[in-house]
C-alpha cells in the first residue's frame, strides 16, 4: 500500500464571506466554501470550469434546542492531500486508488458556544462532505429534527429516479426532467409489502442526472453508520434538493452523542458516463477493512430453491392445515403435508447434484424452517426461530450430502421484519450454521418493522443491519441482506457484507415485470454503493409456463440475461432459473458456468443511463476476459475494439448474441453463438435486440490444440 499525506494548516479568524477553495488532484473539480452574511455555511461545486452545484447551504435543525443552521464563524481551516492504493477483498479491480484533496472547516456558533466542523474531500470524479461534532460541553447528546443539506441544481436536468420511501426501494425507475417529478410521482408508485412515501417530490438516492450540456451528476451518501438513511426532497420551483432523513417511531431523525459525525454526502460528476460507473468514490469514503483475517470471505456462485416459489407459485409453507403457528406448541408431525413444498430433501438433493455437476458453489434453500404458514401480514413477533427444520427437510443429511459433492448449502433467514425476534435468535442461528458448515446467509426483512413504528431505513434499523453483519463475522459467515437499507460502500469496511438486494430485482419480472431499461439504470444508481443480489439468468421468459395463473413476462432476451453477470457487478451471483430450463439451453448456460465473480480489472466500454451499458472485466488471477452488454427497448449497436487484450497472448472468444429476429417481447429466446480466435486488433460489430444484449467470453489459449480448426472471429450484425 502506498500512502502520501501532506498537511497545510491556516489559522483564520475569518471574516464572513471569505471563500475557501479546494480543487481535485487534476483540477477538474473545484469546491468553494464560505459563510453567508448571517453565518450560514455555503458550498458550491464546479466541473471543468462550469457550475455543477450552485451555491447551497448546510446545517442541521435540532429538536428542543438551538439549531445549527446559521450564526457561525470560522475558527480555523486546514487543507491536506491524500493518495493511497488499496486492495479490496473482492471487487471490480485488484487495486483501487484513493486520491483526494481535503478542506476541513472548523466552525463556532458564538451564541451557543457550540462547535461544528465540515470536512470536504474533492476527487477528480466528485466530492464527499460530512458534518463532524467534536467533543464539547454545550453539544453532547442531541436529537436531529432534520438535516438541512441542500443541493442546488444548475438546470432542469434529466433524472432517473424512484419515489422516496422509508420502507422500500423496489420501484421501477422513471426518466424525466426534474420539473416533471411531481406530476409523475403517483404513477411511479407501485404496491409493496411495506411502503411509506413522504412527499410528492421526494426521491431516493443514488440519484442519477444528466444536464443539457452532457454533464452527468450523481447524488448519494457513503458510510451510513449510526444514522438515518438520506432521501432527497425537491423544491421544484427552485430546482433545489434538500436532504430528508428517515424518521424513527417518534418522528425523530437521529440521536447523536459527540464526538460523532454524519455519513458522507456525495456528488459525483463527469462528462463521461463511463467514468461514473468506474468511480470508487463511495468505497473510498468508507473506512478500511475492520477484519485482520479475510481468508474466509469468498465470492459465491449459486443456484437455489427459490424461483419455483417466486415464479411457479409453490409455497414456502409445509402444510395448508394451519391457520396459525405457535413455534413452541405446534406439532408438525400431526398435520398433513401439502405435497408441493419445494424445500424437501429429495428436491434439494437434485439442486445439489446440479450445482456439483456444473461447478456452482452453493445451493440456497428457502422455506426450510418452521413458521411459514402465518409468517406475513400479522405483525407477529415470535415468527421464526431460524433453528427448526420442517419434517421433510433433513438438515444434517443434506449438508453432509452437499459437502460430499464439494458444495455448500446457503442459509435463509427471513425475519418477516420482526427484528427483535431475529436478534433474540441470532447467536444460536449462526451457531447452527457453524455446526452444519454453512458460511453464507440470505436474510430478509419483508413487511412492516417490529418494533412497530420503526422504518426499514431509520437509524435503529441501520444499526441492526450492521450488527447482523458484524456478529456474522464472529462466526465467519457472509451476509446477503434483502429489503435492507441501500448500500453506501460499507462492504469495504465489512467485506463479509457480500451482497444486498435493496432494489427491484429479477423477482419482479415474475410479478408484474420491469421496464426493459431497468438494467441500464441500476449500475448508475443502486450499484454505486455496493453489489446487488439481482438474481439474473432467467431463460424461460413466459412465466405462464411455470404458473398457468400468471400472465407475467420477463422483459429481456436470453442473451441479455447472460450479459447481466458482467454488467451487474456482484461477487454473489445466482443462476436463478430452474435447472430444467437450463438443460434446454446448455450451450448458452456455458457462459454462466464460465463467467468469473472476482476481477483484476474492469473497463466500461460504452455507457449511457437508460440506454445501454457495455462492460469488460478481467478475471482475478487469470488472463480471461468477459464482456456484457445490456440495452433498453430500442436495442443498441456496438463497435468493440479488443485492444485491452495482451498482444503476446492468443485468445478464443465465444460470442453469445441476440439472433437477428430476437426481441424481448416476441422472440426472447432467439440467440446465436459464434466462436473464433481474437487479438488486440479485433473489432467486433454487435447488435443488441430491443430489450436485449450480448455476452462474450475471451479465454487465453493455454493449449494450442484448442485452436485447431478455429478461424479468426469476425462478427458483424
């Protein structure tokens, strides 16, 4: 690791209005800070000499005491520069550079004798800033009524947004001008098991925008710890966003004890959309890894007992006989099994065999434990014990069988949002996992939170999610949390947080479908804070064939489903469809088997939010590359130069592309596969169908016999 820290301290008994400037290392991004005449902290951001964020005020409104909004004077400012290169436990690249210039502004509010600091870090791709509260006599315990951080836009930008909500992020994205959000809000809200909107112009981060001049701006937060999740509320007359924190059951936004600080507020900016996708600003603003030993944290490719319930309408529950369950009293040996419960020993063995045959690491099993008969919608506290299997699930035998095949089972902990109950059982549940050799868990928080009145993204719940991760680490367990708060880069600090859902995933394709452009937006928004368990790999798009009562359709071509393993970065990837559907298309399934999970290098070759993304990634510790392209309903034509390949090596490329007549609606399973020799001089012209895409594996030739009979690949569609 390389580090460089330079510090220059200026003591300023500053007059109001004196501006302080800090620029990024290259000078592309500039931040100016000053106090207004009434002592209000104000900042603005410019990119390549043009305004990106107009002058915007900072401060916090407190409960039952004087606010921290104005009346400040500058006590001292200091600037520093920082440059390091660090290695993530897993990630898109082997090395990550953390290079910024910093401005620390120390403020005093004379009327209250209180102190507040503002720390700004300026990178070549954006800015992070946060509030810091040093230890002091007159500000020790305080309650935030509202954080008043503003982001003043420079125009009526195009935005890709979802409704602001304290409980869910599982919405389809809407593309519109900022001024159109109010009129489109009602139509953007779809049903969810738990949801709480707060404003007709309230939206969520990460928010992606594009200006009329072609500048891309992204607003988000980093290192969300012991604080409430930030939404954005738009003043659509002045085109200014203000932070809007998630409240607790009493309506308070945060309980603080100095010394302390808020999460970072982030503004990413570039005139090249590819740079935003490649940005590590969110990760860099998080603390280094907290664990000394990370050898037990490994990327996971898995299959599972899940899609037949999600899409096939099979039950998680063992029986239909019980209108309610009391875990300490209900005797499952005295009820009639429904006969279609998928989490049974015989069915799980089939998944284990499939995983072992095709090189998958793990098998997820949902519905294995007692309590699913009345798990949802009753605000039930003691809902699961996370310990007791149904009579048809032999937990000891199945784990031993899996291990004998070189496969692990993946644990499932659905909490039904009864968080107190999960913490009540957590230690014993993790110990059970250790007993049977599980090393990863998929947790879920479906429904309204217990303690009642709390929201999914409030301070109390955010502390719980991190508690689950840190407790899991004590047992060397990796966590994939669904319905949890959106990621903010904490996977750098706690890399056993190997995945999250926290957005509208593939399951919605089985419910009502998602817009074809959905996967061209998520990498610009949800994935900025960390990887997503999107669960791609669906090969049968007509859900009616799994469930005769369903009329849903997966809005994607088969080739694009392959591409998502590259464009939707995650060290946790599921082949989500049923084994029998893969067996119908084994030539295409080969890409899912081959594609890597961890990377030495990543290149974003093409990108435009809402239109298309083409990514190329180099497998960790190998000279193999994988390329994926996802497009919207208009399709996309790519001209790809493979000049990132090594000139002194020989490669075989296999292209999995949409057929000429492919279409996500009418002909989603039409694909073609071409194979041939490629080099750094190769140029491929490829066309993604409407709602389609393509995937390419490029494997280094290690045995010259493998190229026998192969010709130079020339693909032009």
